[in-house]
C-alpha cells in the first residue's frame, strides 16, 4: 500500500492504518529500536508504541513520506526508553558510545547558549551530509541516525570494519571543520 493511502487511513481514523503500517514498516522500525535498545522485547514494545504515537499525531501532521516520519517517532521513543534506564542494563550503552564519537563535532551542553540554536546546527549538518559523497554519507547516517554497529555497516557496504572507522573519522573531522568555520563552537 502506498504511503499516501496509509496516511489517508490514519486521517480517516481507520484502524487498518495500524495494520498496514506494521506490515510495511514493522521491520524498519523494529531495527531502529533494536539498535538503540539492544533487546528484542523492548524493541517490539517501542514498535507498537510507534503505531500509537503515529495514530495520535496524524490529525496534526500529514507526512508525505511515512518511513522517515515513523523512523523518527521510533527513534525518539527508543531514546526515551533508554534514558529511563532500561537500555543501560540491557543494551550495553550503545547510544553513549555514539555520542562519545560525535563529541568532538558538537557543542557541549555548557556552550549551547552561545552556539547557533539547535535547529540551525541541524540544518548545517544536513547540508554538510548532502554534499558528502557516497558511501561516506550513508555510513555516517547508518551509524549516527540508525545506530548500526560497525560490523553491520561494513557488511552493508561490503568493506572491513576498519575502513568504516576511517570513513567515519574523516567525515567527523570534515564536519567539525565546517561547523567551526560557520561559527559553531565545538
């Protein structure tokens, strides 16, 4: 079923929208949650919470592309769940590791009020990523948006983990250089 048809079901408050969403995007959302939480049962709960959150948010929103919309909801729900302590004991701190890797590219909390506001910084990062060649852009997004492991990224792009690390390091360095040049304190 097309995204627009599923959105129309949400707007019509037809419960079939939930079934269609789960059929089309269930594995996608579950993978995002699993990468962040490290526990299949927690990931499945977040997946189910995603459908409810989409149901509740659709009257105000009409997304053109459902995958990124549902992916963002899933990611936010999984991060909230992780922040409540469940992921720390089950997931091994995967998200903390990712944030540590990006630490040198982003403003620290004590400097946020002096940096460009968060929306502007996000726009700069998006513009930076659009200018990056493949596979650097895809690898960066797989690592820091989808929270894929180095091994998963290497398998996806048919390259050794060491090469993935090098590409991520170089991309982070270019990002830091560009943000610094645009006046963001990193």
